C-alpha cells in the first residue's frame, strides 16, 4: 500500500478546468491533437491541447494562472 493512492491525496478538492481551450496555445481541447493532457497545479486542474504545452506552462505557471483567472472571470460575467 502506498500513500499516493488515488483518493487519499491531501488536495482532494481539485477545481475543474473551466475552459474549452488550452491556456498555453489557445487551441481548442480535444481537436486534431486528440485527448487533452490533464495536470493539477495548486489544486487547479489544467488541460493542455498537446504534449508541447505543459513545459511552457511549467516555465511560468503564474503567468498562465493569471490568464486562467482572467478567462474564468470573463466566463462568470457572461453567464449572468
């Protein structure tokens, strides 16, 4: 038994990724690239369109988290 089994992680509440496109490239998820690549950064699920995008995200994650927050705020406004 390992401590990193699914369900026993300390950050069990992962915020779902709110966008239908890649935060790095802006390309639509699940298009020609196939299944999106999913990762979790500080409790926030992030989806990338292809394997080339996660390294860019890792170079400057805060920049992309700001972009994500701005995009999410815009979505919330549009829903009202």
